[in-house]
């Protein structure tokens, strides 16, 4: 479908609704990223309340500005993956350990239960799960400062 074949807006309850050609309207649709970490701007599926895909969006950039803003706003309200920008301190190099970090959402601390909770997603990308299941992302290891990389090296 082209970007002119459908419309997305909010209904009276603040939920997204999808209007397809021929007057077909789907209430309470949810956008879901196909690859939220590797390609967050590509491959967005709009799914209905039954979990079935209603529409595929190849690139967010292809959408009109208003529609793109609605989709991005909805995605942001459902996704919570803070990106670690700096490791300030680690309580111990044995697990469990408490990590004090700066993220793109502010400073925080979390408990790393075990080294298996650090997953390598690519050559320079890590996903770290804390003891509560919150996922923290390190998008680029090389972009971290020297102190942060040194602390992290003890766990890799």
C-alpha cells in the first residue's frame, strides 16, 4: 500500500484507529517494530486487537508528518529500552552486582543477576537485563568512554 491508501488517527478514547480504502476502519490498532534495535525506523506492523497484522509500513520516513508522529508517539508509550551512555560504578565484579549508569533517560542503578543477562546483539551492541527484567541497550561499545568500557570488559 502507498502512504495515501490509509489514514491513522486517534479515536475518542485516545487509541489509534486505521482507516483502509473502502471505508474499512479498525479500532485500537498497535504499531509493532519488526526490528526495534537493529532497524527501528524500518518495518512497522500495525496489528489489530486479535494480534493479526493489518498493515505493513516499510519506512517510517515514508509516512506523512502527522501520521508518523502518531505512530512514533504510540511506539514510545509502549517501548522502554533505555540506552546506557556511561557506566559510573559497579559494586562488584562477581554477580549479582549493582550497576550505576547514566542512560538517555537519566541516571539509574540496577542489579545484574548474572553474566548471562548480558547478550551480544552484534559486534558492538549489547542488551543487558536487570533483575526486574528491564532491558538496557548499549548501542555502540566504542562510543562509551574508557572507564565504562573497562568496567564492562570484566563481564564480557
